[in-house]
C-alpha cells in the first residue's frame, strides 16, 4: 500500500480532475438528511457528513433493473444492453466500503458472477474518507470501521491535510496530476495515530460489545425474545431498503398490453416481507413475523459468516434509524447482554 499526504485545500482540485473523466457521486445535503448523488461542482459535496440515509448499494444493484426482453410470439430473447457510465464514488465511509466488499463476495467473487453487477463495479472507482461515528454506529464491533481493501483512494483527515492510502494505478495517476502529493513525515504519522484513537473513542459505549454473537444466535434460536421482537415488525421492509448489504431480489415479468412482448426485470426484495418465503402451492416457510425477523438477524449475524468469514452486518446503524418498530441488531446485542447478566446472577 502506498501512502501520500495532500493539503485539504487541494481536495476540490482532485474532485475536479475526476469530473473530467467520470460521473462523480458524493454525499450532499437533502433537507435534514444526507444522500449520495451525482454532483456538478466540488462545492456541492459535504464530506463531514454523518451516515447517509441510504447506502451506495443502488449504484451496483439498482432497486429495479431490466435483465432481458422477449417476444412471446417468436419465443426469442434479447439481452438487455447495459450502459454503464464510468463513475467515481467520492467520500464513502469505511462501513460502506466494507459493505460493497460483502456484495462483491456474492455477485462478483462467487462461483457464478452477476454480469450486471460486475459491469457497474468494474466501471466505478471508490474514494473513501474517514469519519466520526454517530451514536447509532457500531461498525467497530464487526471489524468494519476500517477499510483495508475495496477502494482506490482513502483519505484520512489529519488536520488541514489528508493522509491518502492509494491502491490503484488509475486513481494514483489522477491524484498525481491534480495535486501535489508528498511522502508522509513522522508528524503526519503521529497525527494519523491520534485521529485513529479519537475515532475509536467516539463510539457509543452504550451499545454492548458482545463476543461470540454467531454462537449465541444458535444458542438462543428458540428464545421467546424473537416472538416479542417479531410481533412488532410492520413488514415495511425499510430495514432492507436502507441496508448496504441486503442483496435479495425478486424476478418479475411484465407483458405489453397485447401480450406479444415483454421484459424480465429484478427488484429488491426483503426477507421480512410476508410473501418472501411463500412457494408454489401457497405454503409459506416463514408465515409469522417472529420467524422472519429471526431469519433476517440470523443471516446477518451467523449464516453469512459461516460461508464468507465475515458478518453481513457492517454496523452502519441505518436500520436503527429507519425501523419505526425499534427492531435492529443493537436490540439483539442488548438481549445477549441481558442473558449474560441473568446467567451471572443465577450463578
């Protein structure tokens, strides 16, 4: 990994250089929230933002996308031509970069890669930036508070300047042409360590740090806790909509009014939806909210880990804010903490 230092005043020059060749997506203010959106000028972006209301997932796995078109009369299929603009996502937090890394494991690095996802991923450069955790953030519990790979540049604010981690030649060339990068000094490294410690000390201490969460998910799989938690679920799927790692989708066909032509497209789906586990014949494997909420949490905190060696949850805290019924992984951690306290008092 190559490290360089640039002055904070040079950041607009870097963004402008990217804009000459790419569509630049960055965090912007929208009402009382922040969202990722395409920008036209460097001053449009806000880099000292809290977690955005929605994640970067939509730029790799859109909420709805056409996969193919077909002619019902001739029984011919035409693949959908995907136009992917070269894009730079500027200002991604470490948790969101780690979330994209999880999506890569599913759609790019598996046995069967997804050509639509891969086309967007290959056309995108990612520039990460350091952040200060909000009260709802718990990325440090899942080892997602630092991005060790999955980006092209990562900017760590060290006070009036940025320590830049460089991991791609393409981004390095643009950085070199737009800015005046220099080698890090001992003082730069000292300031980096101080910034890292400040970030680590900023996490909400009220969120329990529970060890062996995956094992506890198995141990308390049948606990009444899931009945209480699931009974509150509104099945609105807001959690999946804002989650940066939920990747389930449904395939649907839409016919023209005369029934001669149509298209197949995929849309986001969610395991908290009552119809998600319904199969042919009308049987539903998870008809109750308790079963659906438990399944969602189990996949996030156990199932994905068993197959990919990482939690699927990255602790961004979006679901904490989005769920009106107060259902989120933090509640699961609090439940495990209480169970531990109950066991200790019983002993």
